[in-house]
C-alpha cells in the first residue's frame, strides 16, 4: 500500500484539490435538514482515501510496466504430415487354440498322479494312473475265451472237411452236412466275438493310463490319489495348448462393413499390446470373423492368431488389439505431449508468426509410431507448444525454442527424443 503524500510530493496538491472539489460539491451539514455533520465528515474522509489509493495504484502500475519480465521461453514443435496406416483399436482376451477337459474313460480308484501341476506336458504323457488290476483280470479272461473260440473253430473246420468227403460217397446225408456247415459258421462268429472282447479288455487296461491328448500346459489336479472316479464324468484336470494362441475381440457393425467393402478381413495384420505395455509390440494375423452379428450388442466376433513360443500369453489375459485398416493415407501428426485436456475437450497451444499463443481445439485420432493423429484443428507447418502448457496463456507473447526432434520407433511404437 502507498504512503500518504506529503506537502513536497506533487500528489499532495492533487489530493488537496480533489478534497476541495468534494467539499464544494457537498453542502454544509447545517444546510441539510436531519443530516449530521459527522456523517458528512466520514464521507469526505472516505472519498479522500479513495483518491490516495487511485494515485498509489497508478504509481504501482507505472513501476510494473518499467520492470515487466521478458517473454517466457517455451518449446515448440512443427506439425508434420505424412502417410500413415489406419489402425482400428479393440479390446479382447487371449484364448487357447486347443483346450481339453480331461476325464477318465474307465471307472476305478486313482492310483497315482504323474505330473507337476501347472507344468508343460507333452502329448501322450501319462498324467494319472487308475488301478488296472480289475481290467487286467478281464483281459486275461477274454484271452482265455479267445483261445477256446479258436479251438472250437478249428474243430468245426475239421468236422466240416470230413463231412464233405463223406457226402461225396453218400456216407452222410445232406442234412448232416448242412448242420456241420452251420456249426463252423457259429464257431467263426464266436471267434470274432472273442477277439473283440480281448480288444475291448485291452483298451480298458490301456485307459487306466490317463494321458495328455495334446501338448500344452496342465492345470491343477482336481482329484487326488485314492479317490474313485467315474468313467466320462469325473473331471481330472485341464490341458491348454500354448503355441500358437488366439486373441478374441469384438468389432462394431461399421468396422465390419468397412472390412467387407475392402475385400474381407481374413489375413490382415494385427498388433497386440498387453496391459503393462504402452505400445503394440506383438504381431499376428486375423484368421476368423464370425458369420453373424449379435443383434443385442451390434457387434461381431473376430479372432487373430499369434505365435507364443515363450508361453507369455495365457488364456484369459487382457489384450489391446489393433487391426490394420485400408491403404496408407496422408495424416497430420503431433507429439502427444503437446495435447492438453480441458474437461472433455482436447486442445493445443499454437504459436503464430508474431510469437503469440493461440488456443486451438483439436479432434484426435489413433497413436501412430509415437505420434498422435490430428483429424481436425491443425495444419502442417504450424508450431505447437510441447512443454509447459500449464505456464502459458492464450494471447501471451512467448519466445519459441525448437523442441527436441521426435524420432518415431516403428518397431516399438513409442517416441524417442534425440
């Protein structure tokens, strides 16, 4: 606050003149009915104080104008334009190409579990062993029945051969010969049944060894040793394939129509990023689009296949998916750090030819090689503020300084600065 002017100060004369003019404008207290002198004096004191404050403010403004700071130095980058590939973004989940819920083919007591839970297993690797003794006994009995059937078949054959010789010499009747032919046919049928029984019993014995039907990663054992399992009902464990793996996602009707108009979607390049990745470093191919849209959601199911040699992708894992769109198109690009957020709006600060800051709303597109596509609001060659957006204001004059050049890393999709 400024001090009161003295008699030697030029402001004193101004304030004194101002006080005199106010005194002349306000009549004497005695000439106004009902108005007290003290009220008039208070009014004169307030108006005089206001005059001193006005003079002091003018003096302060004059001092600030003389000591105004230089324009603020800001980093600016030039808006570029080049051809980029359009990518459609989706969210999805990983799914195993093959998934098997393992159940026993024979009933019995689990004798042994022969795998480590959560480990990788090979195809035909033994995982569970069921008590095979009852099935081995059935196999032995079936083999004995087979031997008896073979003996009966041989006997019936020899009897039929003798009957044919006797029939030629009319030593036996045709009826006896036909009966021996029928006996041999029955013996042949019994032999085939015995062989089938042996094969069935052998399969039951083999099924007591529960093996992995596919190569992949096994889950935990749902049944421990000593428990009784029922054929075709009791769940033992699950096995999922590892390499390759599917990523499943859903697209809207507009996306489907755009792909159909451009010649279908199968075989398109797909980029995938995980929840802990900012870019899309993994590559795959679109291998399936469903044959109908879901009328309840207006979406259609699609699927891509990716290599997974290290087993990093597991079923159920969240995935960010980008599917390549059409041919490359010329697009305006800007560094993401130049973009500010004003509630639900996106904006940039443009520095014009007079180094004055302008507020500009923009409509954004996808992120391409570390740069953000700007659909509207900017023109190539314009300069935008890339650092310190919170310290500048529209209409301010600044000193622009070139920002470090952004070098897009196409393999990782992240910007790098020289």
